[in-house]
C-alpha cells in the first residue's frame, strides 16, 4: 500500500510539473506502467481535441475558399472578354451606319480598313522582333557564356516550342524579311548546336531512385576524364568513385543568375513541365521539337555520341600515351549510350515519347509567346511525335563497339622494340580489366551490360588478342635474332677476334692510368671519355650478350600467366598478363573465355622459348667455327669469357634444353682451356724450368730434393701472373674463378702439369742432364785410370814421408757413388 501511494503521488507530481520526454525510450526508462498509461491517455486527449479544432477551422473556411476560386475564374473570363472587345474596337471595321450613304463615307471606311490591315502587318513584324530580342537573344547570350543557360533543363522545351511557334505563325515575315530570317535561323542553329553538344557529352548513369531536371556540373564528359593519371587505379575494386567527387547541382547563385528563365515560365501561362524528368530526356525532347521533321532523333543521337567519342580519342592519341587511356570511362560512356537508347527509344511508352506527346499537344501561339492583343491567335499542332522512325538499334550498337576496337587496334605501336612492347601489354591489360570492371559495375545495379552483349557477338576480342600476341612475337623475334644476325652480337664477336687485342687497352674512369693518359695522348683520352676508344669491342661483346639475355628474360617474364607473388600491389609490365589472367578467370564474353587468353600466351611462350634455344645453338656453332684457328692467348681468353657468360645465363633458365646446351658449352670450354694452358707458357718459361732443373741436378749432395727450388717457385708465380695479365687484356678477370667453368680450367691445368710440365718437359730436362753427367763421369774415370798407371816419384825426405797424409781412396769408387745418387734422384 505504501508503495502504491508513493507511485500515485509521483505520477501527480509529473503531471503537475508538465514534464515532457524527448523519446519513447526515456518514457519507459523513467516511468512505471501505470504512469505510462496515464501519459498515453493524456496524449490521446490532446490529439483528439486538436483534430476537432482543425476540422472546425477548415469547415468554416471551406465555402470561403470555393467562393474565392470562383471569383478568380470569373475575373479571368471577364478579362479575356474585355481584351477581345478592345481588339475588335482597334482593328475591326466600324459598324457605324452613316446617315449619309454617300461615296465619301464608303471611301473613308475603305481607307481606314486598309490602314488597319497595314498596321496589323507592321505590328506583327515588330512583335516578332520583340520576341526574338527579349526571349531568344537573351537565351543565346547565356549559351555563349559556356555554362548552362538554364538551371532546369525542362525549360528548354519551352524555348524549342517558341522557335516552332514562330516558324509556323510568322513564316511569311521570315521568308520576306532577310534580316529577321538570318537572325532567327542563326539563333536557332546556336540552340541546336548547344543541345547537340549537351546530348553528346552527357555521361551520367540512369537513376530510378531520384531524378530531376536540374543541370549538374559533372554531367559533361571531357578529355581529362579519359586520362588515367595512375594505372594503379585498375587495381581498385570500385572505379565509380569519380561520380561522388563533384557537386550534383548548381549553386544558389546560378539560380539567381538564371532568374530570367523563371520569368519566361511565368509568361507562358499555359506551360508547365515535369521537373522530375532526367536531363538527357529534356534535351532529346527539346531537340525533337526544334528540328521537327529534319532528322531522326534516335539515329542523330547515336551519331552525335559516336562523333564526340571519336574526337575525344583523337585528342588522346595526340596528347597522351596509349597506356594512360582510361578505357573504363570510355566503356562507361558507351554503356550509358546504349542505356539511353533502350530507355528512351526502346518502346513508345518511354519517358521520351510520353512527355513529347504531352508537351506537343495543340497549344495557343499567343499563350506561349504573349502579345495576344496585337496578333491573331493560332492553334499550333505538332505531329512529329507520331512519326515512325527507322532506327536499326543493333547496327548502331555495333558502330559503338567498332569505334573503340578500331581506335585501339589502329593506335597500337608499329615499331618492334621493348618500350613499345611494354606499352602494348599495358593497353591489352587496361582494355580487358576495364571491360571486366564495367561488367561488375553493371551487374551490381541488377542488369546486364548492353555493350558487352554487343561485343560478345563479334570476334573483336580475339582479333585484339591475336594482334597483341603477334606484336610481342615479332618484337621478341627482332630482339632474339640480334644474337646471330648481321651487325649483331656474333658480328661484333667476329670483329673483335679479327682485331689485335694486344694493342687495345681499356681505361677505366677515375683511375691514375686515365689521368696519365691525358699527358701522353690527349686524343685517346678524349675518345675514352666519349666511350669511343679503340678496343672497346671486347667489353661491348660481353655487355651486349648480358643485355641480350636480360632482355630475353624480361620478354619471358612478361608473357607468364603466373606472377612470382600472388598479390599485386604495384602494376608493371611483368604483372599485366598474370593480373589479367586472375581477373578474367570467370568471364565468358561470347566465344571469348579465359581459356582463349591462356592458350594464346602459352603458345607464345613456347614459341619464344624454342626461338631462344635455337639462337643459342647457332651462336655456339659460330663460336666453334671462329675458334678452330685461334691460337692467340688473349683471344682464347676472350672467347672463354663469352662462353662463361653463356653458361651463367643459361643456368638461370628453367628448360629441358639447358642440360644439352651445357654439355656443348663444356665441350667447347674444354677445348679452349686446353689451348690456353698449352699456349700461355712461353719458351722463356721452359728455359727457366730447364735452368732450375740443371741447378738441382748439379747439386753436390746425396740428399734427394723433396721441395721445389725457389727458382721453380718463382717461375710458377710468373706463369700465374701471365695468366692474370692475359685475362686483364681481354677484360675477363674472372675467367679462371667463375664457378661455371672453374673445374674445367683446373682439370686442364692439372693435365698440363702432369703431362706436359712433368712427364714431358721436366723429365726430359732431368734425363738429358743426367745423361750428360754420366758421359762426364765416364770421361773422368778413364782419365783417372790413365793417370793411375803412370809411376809417381818417391820422396827422399823422412820428414816428408812421416808427415804425408794417407793415400785417398780409389777415384773409381767415388764416381760410381755419384752415378748411384743421380739415378736415385732421377727416379
């Protein structure tokens, strides 16, 4: 009971305080159920009382409103009647009957009638000039400003009807007065040109949610919209972000500047237009009324847009590179064109035909242009909206498709070089990815692309793919055949081998040798700085070979269907094909599918691979032919350096033909290294070795030498230095350390040491020297024997006999010992 009383008192407190709540959640949070019920009853009572008050107020004033409306209608009728009476008094012949029916009275009446007709005709010319100057000239001046002359594009229908009314009402004056005729048709042509420009440039998507007739600043397409500042935009999922950047409608200041169009709408009392119509629809209707029977609006509309796009593409061709063209915006423009055609000309119940029939119902000339008192009213009929127009939709859509494919095909580069190849592959990528983006964008809106449907009925995509593939193949063929063709790598190699490399010295920049050269030979110093020094061919051949292989690798990377990384964060020519392959995985545009794309590039890759190995094989045959008669050490080293680069580059290629080619290279390297290790040691080196052997043999010792003498070591160091000097002459310092051919060099070096230096030269020197020693020992032995047979004189002195040393051993014994030592040393 206590709790209930507390709630009631609290409820009364809330009611007395007049507390209000901003939302329902607050009521349910602060109040209990009984309080909420009381609050509900209170609100219901307020609502009911308000309804009663409103009903009483409207009911009491209803009759007054009806009376006012009737009075206004009566006033309008009376004004029209007074206007007609005044007109009759002004121009109709008088009905006064003179008391005197004489000829003077009749003549006077006739003169006044003639003057009245003349005044009427003169007033029609003045009225026409007035309409032209006040209505049409003002609109024309607005058109010349460049901005939209009208905020509400539906008002163009009014001006089109004004032109049509003038032509029908004042045709006699226009035909007779040349000045009026020129001015009128000039103004009409300006308006016609303006409408054609707006119809061709309009590029907003059709919206079924919200449509109005206001001119929008972003509805006009310009050439900058077709330029892609950054190709990375194609990696984005949404390409329609451009439409959200600009303002939808004109500012209020533009409304004030175009106040005259409001005045004209007020002046046309019987004219009212639907403001909830699209801008392009109003342009089409105005153009149809303005041109009357001169043109077929659907055909003219498509032709205008085709011509506009041709002009835009021609500007792009001259001002921008092909890879900067935003094909997505081009496709959107063409897709919008197809949508406009189907939406407005597809059936007779479309907005275009419906509104055109409504606004062209017979209208009063004076009600439209005014001056009702001064000119005779005339009912204007417009029958053109019922005219059947011949319009081949499919042919027009085909023209749109032919336009973009012809432009793309014609603007592809012709010269076969790597830069143009990159450009071509970018174009193919941008074209196909943009087409896929268009399909995704249209499908999101719940419809199918009309442009893609038309493309699917053609072979344009296959033709474009084939042309790009042919260009890549031709460009690659031109590059890869540079290895063996005239003025190519092989020719440079032959020229280098025919030159005297020993007379060539390549100076490196920023070295002391180059600085000293400036004092010795200024001409050669300048040639070195300019890169035109003699003997540069040896460097150029290796550099050309490296560059050739590097570019071949780039070509092969370009046509790969799979990139090294699955995610594409930055687009370049090496990722275009793989990115296109991943994005077009599910497309089916008529006969064109991802399989066609993959097959074309797989076939291209295989062709390029076969051509690469064929050229490498030809180069090896050429090198083998060149090296048959080469004996100069520097040239042998130079060729080995070339082969080293070949093997290094080939080892980086993943191909089944690499193993077979490496065997050929190893065989050729073995032959060259064999020539090299046998050709570098000179006669001076072998004489040096012979002298060292002689010194060893001449040693008077019983010990067998187990280490080479210092002279032998010095000779070997000189030989190693000769190797390095020869490799430096040919700019191939790594020819002996390169891991690809190092083992071949070691093998041939060991064979030379064992077979030539030791088994042939060294053993021959030792053998000849020992044979000479043996002959010398035999001669010495015979001499000793002869001297031993002669008697020696005896000493008589006792002292001498006492101090005399003991007799030496037999000399023959010593000779035999020496011979034994030499034989052991030799063995």
